[in-house]
C-alpha cells in the first residue's frame, strides 16, 4: 500500500542553528510516497502524542491502519489505526521507514547513495543504516507536471 502525506516522514538533520530534524520537501509536497508492505522492517511508527514504536516488523497494511508483528520492547502483535482519538485529540500515525539523513539532499540522491554514510548518528557523526534499503520503496507520485 502506498502511504503519503501526513502519514509519511523522512527527516534530514538541519545543522544550522538548533540542529533540528526536518521532513524532506518531496514528502511534504507529496511528490513521493512509500510502498509499505508486509514483512518490511522499518525504523519507527509514531503518533502525535509521542506514542512510539521502534524497529517494527510490518504484518499487514490496510486503509484502517498498520498491524505490526513486533517492535523494540514489544513482542506481541499490535494494530495501530491511521488516526485515533485520545482525550478529545485526533492523533495521526506517522511512518518513518528510515533513520534521519545527515544533511539535506534530494530524495533521488539519497536513494542512489543509500549504502553510503548519509545517515545521522547522535553526536553529529555520519553512519550507515540497517534501514537504508527502505529508501528503495519510495515511489514518485504524479508523474505529470505542469510547466
């Protein structure tokens, strides 16, 4: 299933100023989506209230949500709806298939360099990532563009 928009995040590290993580422009503009399928091992799933699941194995993906087989510190199957209400607030599930990129770059460049040290490690170091191969599951949406 192709996920996009508010449900998809691929961050890069902005080392100017505060050093915050920013979602890639191509994801924000919905130029790219992500083909999430059963069996994938992804970096994390997170709700707006910081309910977080790291190192998830995907069991099923549907219009209703995602079922994970297991995650870090969770050895049981769990269903996570795309949206849920908690204390009157609507929370959106965000899929982060990969870790944080070390710096801003075009998504096409990141896909081409996925095996390189393009990933951020705490402390400001570059590293490789076990989730890097997930970059190959990003797909370009809306091939036609108006000039």
